[in-house]
C-alpha cells in the first residue's frame, strides 16, 4: 500500500505539468504527441477551458493508476469523460495516451475526432490522428494526413516521421505508397515539396529492400535528390540534402563500397559544412584510419561545438590510446542535460579507477543513469562502497537503488548475489527475498533452482525448474536440469529421458546442458555415453565441477591415470572449490601425497 501511495503522489507532480508531456514512441523521434510550447489562439467560437479542480485532478490521477495497475477500460473511459467535461487539450491528450496504452483503437479514434472538433489547430491532435491512422492500418489516410501536416507546418520531420510507421506495420505500405505517388504528380506542389515527398518514398524503399540491384537503383534516386536539393538554402532544403547524402552513404556501405561512401561524405562536407555528415564520416573512418577519424571529430566540433556525441567519441578514442589527460576535459565538458552525460561519467569513472582515485571514481560511477553502462557502473559502485565504507553503507545504498530504479530491481538483486559470492556468504536468503518481490524473474528462478539442486533439495529445485519452463519452454538448461533430477533422484526416468533428449536437441554445444546429460547417463550406468558428453563439455568450459565428474567417470572406467592427472590439475587450478576434494574423499583416492 505504501509503495502504491508513493507512486500515486509522484504522479501528481507529473500530471500537473501534463501540458509538457512528451510520450516517446519507438517509430520515430518526431511522432510524439507533445503539447506545443505555445497553444494555438482560441477563436470566440472555441469553448473556454475550465480551470482544473482538485476533485477532477484526483479523478484523473486515479485513472492513471488504473491504467498502470489494471482496469484499463475504466481508465480510458474516465480519461475521455474528464477530457470532454473540461474541454482542455491537456486532458484530451491524457485520454489519447490512455487509449494507446490499453490498445483500444476504437477509443483512440473516438477521442481524436472529439479532440479535433474542439481544437482543430492543435498540433498534438493532428499527430494523434496520424497515430490513429497507423493503428487502424489505414496507409492512405496516414499518408494524406502526414502530407497535410507537412504542408500546414512546413516541418519536414513531421512528414518523415509518418514513414517510420511502415517499418512496424507492412499493411500500411500499399495505401501509403499509392498516395505518395499520386501526390508527386500534384500540379501545385513546389519543387521543395516534391523533393521532400520523393525523399520519403526513397527512404521507405531503402528500408524494405535487401537486393543489391534494388539498392543500386535507389542509389541513383538518392544521388539525384542530393544534386537537386544542393542549391536549396532553406532549413528543409538543407535537411533534404543531408538525408539524401546519408541515404546514399547507407546504400554504398550496404553494397560494400565503403571508400566511395567515405569520398562522398568528404566531398559533401567540403561543399557545405555539416556536423551530422562530418560525424558520419568520422564513424566510417574508425574502421580504416583512427587518426583521420580523430581529425573528422575535431571538424565536427568546429562546425557544432555542442555536438556532445562527437566529444564523447573523441574522448573514448583518446582513452583507447592511453591519452587520459586529453580525454578528461572533453568528458567533463559534457553537460548534465545531455543524453551522453551518463556515458561521459562512466568513462570518467574508468579513468579515476585506472589512476587509483577510488572516491572520485565512485562519484562518477554513481552518476551513471540506466543504459548501456549502468550495470557495470553499479557493480563497480558497490565494490567501491564496500571497500571505502563497509557493509552497512553498501546495504543502505542497495536499498536506495531498489527504490530509485524499480525497473532495475532484478539487476540489483543479481548484483547482490555476485557480491555475496565474492564474500563467500550464503546467497539463498537473497534469492528468497528477491523472488518474493519478483516471482517471475527467470534469471533469479534459475539461480535458486541450481542452488537448491546443488544442496540436495531436489523437490524444491524441481518446482523452480518447472516454473521456469512454464515461462520458457525451450530453456535447455532448465530441461536438462529437471531431466537430470527426474532421472537420478525423483524416480521418473522416462520423463527425465524425454527432457534430456529435448535439451540435447536445443543446445547440443552448451557445456552446462552436456554436464547435466552426462552425469545423468553416468548415474544410469552408461559410462561411455557419460564420458563422451563430459569430455565435450570440459573441452568447451574447464571448471572444477566438470573436472570432478569427468575424473570419476575415468575412475569407474578403470582409467586411473587419466582420473588422477585430471584431478591433480584441477586442484592446482581451482584450489578453493570443494568439488574435486569431495569426489576424492568419497572415492577414497590417494593422490600420492598431492592430496592429504
């Protein structure tokens, strides 16, 4: 109850600023429904928005919670009712987002019609109509509305964003392309408008084709577009030219004509300094000439000093060349509001670690937000907190991370398990606590099942493996582990054999699966079959458990020299693990003084 209440109160602040809400869809960076910075002026005929009342706001928040935690139909209906009652674009936007979250296309259509009737000039309403057309798989309407929006606002991004929907819904393609072809023949279209539509058409085809011949034909289209738009000096004209060049470069690289792509970018940047193309040039040069790539990155920053990705990439190259003193100021200059700030902090943490400044490294690692480097940064943060401050501050920090990053709870539990392993403490209490909060976590279930099986708690382990297989029927490790349990310990050899066969088919080269199958065969008395599986597993991954089991198979096959040599080698390589010692004690083997 406390958690839900905290989430509810946290939502209050977000909803009161609903006018600046910017939902991000995967199709494009520009197809959001974000409210414009300045709302369109209202005519005398427009309804006058009613001020937010506390009760109405609470109703809206209640609906938001319903959308997040279930009862989506009620949430959509309440959003629509509140939006219609208040007649504000903000609540109509909220209604549309709730309908999208619940996948209710009829509600999306109904709401957007009402929204456009009340506020026909609202850009968010127009974008919502485009999204609804895509949800309805109406390609012709999607194209018509995208073109109308482009003509009305003159923003090329609004047109290009509509084409991104076709990547995710092929049913849109026929109607969309037909409307584009029809519009290109429109007598009143300006040259720039025709080029824009032709660019979109070429972009769509480039995403769909995989054949070299078609790519060569498209390359001719993009080269003509770049030549035709080169003289245009408007913002949209420059964008058409840039995207045309980028499409040409993409097609050239797909055709493995990399040096032509580099030459095209060099020529284009000479003709018109462009930071995006200069950055593309730098990335291509990385594969061929790092020094020239560094020069290209310097050119990017000369053209656009605020290009933080170029600054980050240049710093990473300097780190790779061990020029840490030159990399540090570049990374430190990346501001906190940049999307590359977390990456910069991670690299600064690496530098501080290398220079043996643990406190400074910890400061940087703790600033890394969820993303590519988040888990490694949090792991290093935990290790540094433990080394600098001790166990209790580490536990407090982990508790705080669970609250601050609820979507990363599994990762933090796995981190706790890793730390427990390093400290040689019992991981089972952590797993029990973790699975009480995340009962469907496959990674945690697999860890607990393997641990319970290792400790001889076979019925509990089998229950966890079954739960994991209910979620992932083709999990080869779960199949082989459960099959091994049923074959050896649970007196269900027929079921176990079927599971083992299925696991072998799914993962014939997985050492963990081979280990389970080999040991099950050994327990059934098939020594030669067990030897083949365990030998293959040990060749793929040498670990002490496999060494102990493979040695035991050799011993039972009357090949003591091979068993003794394998065990001696394992004791030297893995002196702290108990598997080999336990096997030697159980078999009462004398290693001639090596083992006492």
